[in-house]
């Protein structure tokens, strides 16, 4: 019974049909096409595949794609590409700025790693020196802070500094309130001078502090100048002691009037400028 049904179904699929094309009017036969249901189904599927392939090629490679709802036009695509390039450039600039700020932080807070060239390799020590150092029976010299305290001159720690701006101190150094510098209102001069020879490691503008300049000096000293009106030096530039580096002003949001905010740091510690400079 099952064999008969199967045979009947196969006969139904393979039963031939004839498609005839007549000329209108006199019914002249122009074309005869013979096919069964299987062949007809394959032809229909092939036509659909070819149709969708042609439509896809037209949409992808011709301006017809701009007619598709939601597809961006030419100007929008250009804008997308430009914004992508800008984002990439900004990412690179932010990475470089982050690296630069980390370098400044390391300088200020003395987190610069020790150069391996200055470390003494163990191989350079003699066996006698190593034995002597590791000998637990050898007495160690005890250091008592209450004895042999030497008075150190300030000039031995910080050299003589040039006055950055002559004027009146309107806001003093206050470490407890995190005011790590002094605010100077000038008496007559408007020029800001480098307190010591050094290198400009920062000269830029921020919203809070306006035009700011940071100089790196010998002996681990940093000098900071904020709220300037016009800087006259660039990053990486070498300056001499007493050389003009800016014009004082009132730039930035953290200011209530024209003045110079001046800070002095050494080895990551803020110093009171009035202890080293006579204003």
C-alpha cells in the first residue's frame, strides 16, 4: 500500500505539462515548453534568487541605496568618517596628555623610579664586604636624632631665588587648607619672572587656573605660576633666572581678581615661598 502511494506521488511530481505561447489574433504557436512540477519549482526558485541578487547588487553598488529608509546619505557618511577620525585623534591626544600628566605627577610627588645605572650591582662588591655586611655579630652604629643635630642653612637646601613678581601678598601659604602657594597683587610691574634657571615642563591653559606655567629647576625644585594673562615661554624651553616668562593677569575660574598665584615645591613637598624670597 505504501509503495503504491509513493509511486503515485512520484508520478504526480514527474507528470509532464506543456506551456504554449500563442500569437494574439490567429493563435499561431510561437513557443512550446514542456516541464514537470519539479522543473517548474526549480525555475521559480532560480528566478527569485536571481531577482534578489540583482536587487542587492543595485542597492549596494549604485545610488539606489540612498533610497532605502534609514540609510545615511553621502553628506552624513562624510560626517561619520570625519567624526571617526576626530575621535581617533582625540583618543591619541588624550593618551599623550595622560602620559604627560603622569610624568608631572611623578615629578611633583617624587615617584620617579630609580635609574638602574646608579644602582651598585652585588657583583661589584668583594666577598669580604658582603661577609662584613651580613655578619650578625658585627656591632651596628646607633643613630640618635637627639645628638649631633646640625643646623642647615636654607640656602644649602634652596638657592637664592629671584622675585617672581614684586607686590603685596594678599593670600598667604596655608598647608592645612591646601593653599600650597601665595597670591601676589603687583605694585607696579606686570611681568612674571623665573625664580631660578630651569626648563618649562608645562605652559598651557586650564579652565580652573587659566594660563599656568611650571618650571623644573635643579635640586628637585618646581615653581608654579597660575592665572597669568599671557605666557611668553613654551614647553621644553630653557629659561634663565630672572627671565620674563609671562604677564600676570586674571585668567581662569579660581580667581577673584588680577593676581599671581605662585607655588614652590621641592621633592614633592610644598614650600612657603616667603621663607626663601623677600617680597
